[in-house]
């Protein structure tokens, strides 16, 4: 996808990691 899509996907992954950490 576009750089924006990859950027958003990266953020989503980070959020999932944070939720999993909690």
C-alpha cells in the first residue's frame, strides 16, 4: 500500500502491543 497505509498499520500494531502489555 501507500506510505500512509503502512504508517497506520505500524501504529495499529503498536497500539495492540500496548493493549497486550496492559
